[in-house]
């Protein structure tokens, strides 16, 4: 296992004129010896030479460092202002190589600090605007590691046959220059230093096999900067925070890790506001989106909006309902599904009624496990989910700005329902609802994007949340 651990703005490349400047910069520095940490302080700004370890870049400005680097470790600090973005390029000749993104702020679909652009895009930042934060970029052989402060956020091993689109055809490891490029606003750097590593340097902690990008769907979405986020990951069944961290980096999928808040679920359950705050303190600095799932139907009476509001997002489902005789029923457990003289069509009408009540009265951002049916009804999914019933649920999602999860585990909702939701302008998230540590790579969710014509503009992000402005209505009576 490795070390523990959108719709983004397009990022233009450095102009090809930089290649010519590399020849003159080569004369400024000799090949350094491996293992010597040296200030990164010799830059070219167009025709002007600059000596500083604290450069700043603004939109359209590029600084090219002296020297040619293969394996290296680069350290420094960065400071972003709201809306500002810059890129650190390495192994570049003006067209080739990789870019590390520097951008902070809300989870709004833009790529965040530490992203290995278009290969490992990240959507939650561990740093804040207006505060200096440390970073490190290390290349050892085919392995690239990016750290923000002390947290590893990228550990990518370029495979033997990397997948690259035409626009990114030269996004490959080799050797070359290091550069800083401003994209918008101003980003400042300081204490920049670089250590040359020997040709045989390897990341001994990088033990997971590289993904075969010839057949991998995720890298195809990353290359077009389509956000790949699984908002519905639970730490259970052997999936620890550390293992989830390693898997997320290896697969290139941003994970949203969420406990259950309430009662009746499986895995870690939060019982009150105190446990909510304690859990958040545990995961706040982890490289995940931080969510919480309202479990059962009593959770809105158990937790305060203020406590749940510390999380990036909140979701719930209709897999637990109050059935037609007033009983708490977890419909994913056959022994708790009782028809008691009503037909399955009547039971379905009641399930839709309950779904509408849940989404109307519980302030969730995301409708998870959507359109789930009891086991003995699933074979007739399309018959039970009539247009009229689907419209009742979509009406509520549209009215309250609730996102519709495309669930990879259950392969729901159907493509037909997804297309109808898109026509209404409803936003989408991806989710798995795993039971263990072997839960795939969002295959159904990514297939739905292609089959239903979804774009990055159809994807929901926490910056779109309106739940804090919705009142909580206690609509069920419990014994």
C-alpha cells in the first residue's frame, strides 16, 4: 500500500518561445550533484534575469528557472489570494511535462492546490487563501508525489502506456525545466529550494501497481477535466481512512467520506452533536471531501443544523421509511418489508409519498441511493417507476436544489430517469455506498455520463448547497 494517505478552468500552456530560452538558461547553471538542497533562485522573466527564492506570478506571467531536472524534490511555500491561480510546471520544454495547480477556496468545481493537472485533479483544498502553506513536489523514476503542508495529496505512477488525449500528448515524464505560470490574480512563493535526486531514486512506499490506463475510464475523464468524485464512501468493512487515502490517489477518484448520523445504519454511527464535532476534527485535514449521511428518519430531531453544517455536504435516502402501518422499515432488509394486505402498486405509491416527504422536510444536499426498491420489486423497476411517480420525486429535487446521486453500486437511477432529470436542470453527484474496501471505480456513474450526455456543468458541488437556508420540519411521529 502507498504512503498514507469539476468543471475547472482550462489551463493554457507556456508558449513555445520558452524552448529557445532554455538554451541560454543552461549556461547559467552546471549539473548539480544528487542530494544537495539548493535555493531555486535563478529565473528568467522574458529577457530579464531574476535572482530570488520568493517570486510572484500574475495572470499571463511566466518565470522559467535555470537548470534541467530529472529526479528531484522541490519544496517551498505559497500564498494565494481569493480567486487567484498559478501553476508549477516541471519536465517542461514549453510544451511538455506536468503542472501542479495552486488555487484555494470553496469546493466549486475548480481544481485545487496540489492537483496534478488533468491527471489527478483535486476539488477540495487543504490550504486557505491569505495564509502561507507549504508544498513539496517529488519525482522519482515514474512516480510523482505532491504534498500540501504535510499531507500527501497525489501519488501518481506513470504507467508504461499512459493514456493522453491529443491536447495532453506530451504530458509525460522525462526531464526538463521548472517554471511558474500565473493564470489569474496573484500567487506568491517563498523559500523555494530543490534537491537533485539520483537517477536510481525510487519511492519505496509506492507499492500499489500502476493503473492500466489503456482500459481505465477515470483517466479519460481526468484528461478532459471532468470531475470524478465519489461522494458516498463509508469507512467500514476493512476500509480505513489510510486505505481510502491510498486507493483514492491510485485510482484518481476524489473520495467524499461520510459517517452515518442517526440510527439503523451499518458502520460508524454518530449519536449526537458532540460526536459530530469530534468526528469532524478527525477528518478535517484528511485529503477527502467531508460529508455526513442522515440515517433513519429521526436524525433531524437529533442533530442541530449548526453541527451538521461543519461538513462539506449532507445526504440522505429513502431506504428507511415509515411504512403504511407506522412501522420503521429499512426496505433494504427483506424481513422489514411488510405488505399486510396492500398490493405492491399501493406499497409503491406509499414509498413515493415517503420519498417526497423526506426530501421536502429533511435539509439534504443529495438524494442518495435514489429510486431504490425492495428486493422483490427490483426486477420490475421500470414498471413501478412510472413517469408520474418519477415526476413527483424530480419536482422536489428541482424545487429545493437537491442533487441526484448516480449510484454505482445499485446502478440506479435508470438512464431514462437521469435524462429526464438533466432536462429539468437538476444537478448530479456520483456515489457508491460501499460495504467494504472493494467497491469499484464508479463504472456505472461514468457510463451514465456518456450514455446520458452529461457535461461538467451538470455536476453538483458543495458551493451550490442551499440546505442551510431550509427549515427542518419534524414530520414523523415516533413512539
